[in-house]
C-alpha cells in the first residue's frame, strides 16, 4: 500500500462515514499514524440522499472528497480500498489493494439495506444507502414516466407512474413527501400529455404508526402532513413480495407499481474475521462501553455497525449520525488518554433529539423535552442539515439550491443518468 513505517502506533480506520471521519479528524496532530480506508473516495451525507433521488439537489453536494478533508494532516494516509478480511492474530487487514498491519483497528463501516432474506424483494426493489443508488432511483422514476407516455395500456401506464415506499421511518416519510411535491409541482409540467394526478404514492409500514422511533406527537403530525400531501399511508401492513411490477402484502393487498423503494430495514456492514460470538441482532458487532469488540484485542467498532448493549439500550444505540459522531470523538479522546497513561472514559450518548421533514414548510422535531412542528420545525431542519454538511462549498450549494427551489417550486436535476438496466425500447412494441 506504500505506507511508510513509523515509530508511532498505527491506527487503521475502516470507513470514512460520520464516525470514521470524526475519529480521524480528532486524531489530527496526536502521536499516531492514522490510516483511513474506504471503498469510496468521498464521504456521503446520507440524510439528504432522498433529495438526490427526487431531483432536489445534485449528488455532488452531498458527497465530499476524503482526500480534501484531510489535506495537510500530518501522519495521515488515505487509501481507496475495500476491506475484505481481518486477521486478529496477525493484527492485519486484507483489502482489495493488499494487506496492512495495525496496532489498533476501528470498524466504522456503517450499515447496508436489510431485506431480511427476501431474495425476490432484494432483486426487484430499489434501496437508498449510497449516492449511486439515489441516482438510480431518480433515473428509474423518470424513465418510467417516459415509458408511461408511450404505452397505450392504461393499467400499465398507471403502474409505471405509481411508487411504493416500504418503511415509514424518517427516510420513507421524507421520500414520500418529496415525491408528492414532485407530483404536484413538477411532473405535470414535464409530462403535460399524462394525467399525473393519477400517480399514486404509497407508503407502507408494518408498525401501527409512522416515525415509530419518534414521539407520538411527531408520528401523528407526520401522518397528518402526509395525508395532506395525498400520500396513501398503509399502517400495520407487511410487504411480502415484489416481482418488479406488483407488491403483495401479508394480508393480500396488491399494489401495482414499477418502482418500489425499500426503506424498511438496515443491517450492520461487518467484515469477515470478526469473532462470530460478537455478531448480534441486526448483524451488528457487540462492543463494550469503550467501543472495544468483545473477545478481540485492539479491535473497535463505532457507529451503525456497533451495538453497545446495556440496560438502557438493550438493542444498542439508534443507527443515527450523532451516535457515530459522538462515538468517534470519544474513541479518539480515549486513545489520547491511553497514550498519556490516563484512564479512559466510557461512552455516554448525549441525545440531541431527532427530526424529519414531510415537505415544504412541514417538519417535526423532537428535542429531549420538547416537540414542535410546522414552519419553525422545518427551518430548524434546514439549518441543522446545512450545518452538518461537510465543506463550505456543499453548504453553499445546498443553500442556493433550496432557496431557488423554494421560490421557483423547482426540482431541476431531473436527469436520467444511468447505465440502462434494459433499453426502454425493449418494452415498446416495434412497428412490424
Ligand atoms: C437515506 C438515509 C437517511 C438518513 N437520515 C438520517 C437523518 O436524518 N439523521 C440521522 O442522524 N441519521 C440518518 N441516517 C443514518 C446515518 O446516515 C447513519 O447513522 C450514519 O451514516 C452512520 O455513520 P457510520 O460512520 O456508522 O457509517 P456510514 O456513514 O454509513 O459510513 C460507512 C463508511 O464505510 C465505508 N465502508 C463500508 N464497508 C467498507 C469496507 N468493507 N471497506 C471499506 N470501506 C467500507 C463506506 O463506503 C462508508 O463510507 C440516514 C441514513 C440513510 C441511508
């Protein structure tokens, strides 16, 4: 990998997401050699993926080059590599570009989409965990509309316009709201020959409420907001199968839609070589309060992939950005304390609250002791998301985009950029 030997202890971090990034930054100027490995050369701001998928913002404004973030950081090295295996005996990681020794290893690999073993769903549903996936959703939606224009079969036309979203957590709710705004303000202008009002946006949730992890007030307010936007919400409904055109639920409901977006589950992205007894529910890695992987020396896990199970969190902490950020920060401080032969401090999560937007001027915010909604909540949502984006350029781009879109009712990145899975012409009857 062409990384020079050093007298400094070597800390290898797998993953430049929220947790890995914070950890590596907090080690700047400290007595360690820090090596960050990621299979992408950029950091992804996942909370705004849904805006890329619905043509609200450009993909470049939610990705940031990792090399740029660490420009000039001494004793720091980034390598574009996928880690495939950990050898805890040899204290080595095996990657797509070779092997590398570590003194301390941190898994900050995040999570992937969980289809709970349903292969049919996995093959036919769209997921939204990365920028390419969000772009793929955008392209599919638009391709389906182009195709709807061409078909004479009315049921087929309807199915091409319909969208089913499975999972009414923040991702599902935000997507449904954004799609409904696309249907109201944009698509009728783009496709005047289609009766876009007939497009159905279905949000299907197996729990009895939307935003189940938030307060009851937020769930109720979000549901009311979605209904105002004509999103068809199906609670207590479990999607069992989807063949690419029809979703069927456990209680026999059928939904015809050529787009189904799966936002109903995530699982930890572990790497081979982790002690099997440390892998717990949701494919996460069990860690103690110092983020040490159970039964492994000098191996740590932070963020989505880590399950810090205690009495207050029997399933581990929520898989949200703040947990990853705070664990990255705490772990860096503990490495520094250790290097000074001082006692480490156990991780304690400081819950800053949660929020979701339903659409224009509509959001819900839960602070530890307060709930609010409406335009003020929406402005708080906008502000928090802008501030959390990495890099001044991205902050500025998103702010400009949102301001322009707000006043012009615009969603101007409606480009189909996709290596076609199949040619549109495959489905169009050709003149004989
Ligand atoms: C659509 C969506 C919306 C969300 N909205 C919110 C929100 O509004 N608020 C909130 O708090 N949270 C939100 N989240 C969750 C939040 O994004 C995650 O909790 C957070 O990203 C976890 O950070 P992390 O550092 O653990 O992992 P990630 O940020 O996922 O980073 C993991 C990194 O590891 C890399 N990686 C993985 N495996 C390997 C490997 N084998 N080799 C090399 N590199 C690897 C990946 O490329 C990635 O860069 C959302 C998530 C999604 C998908």
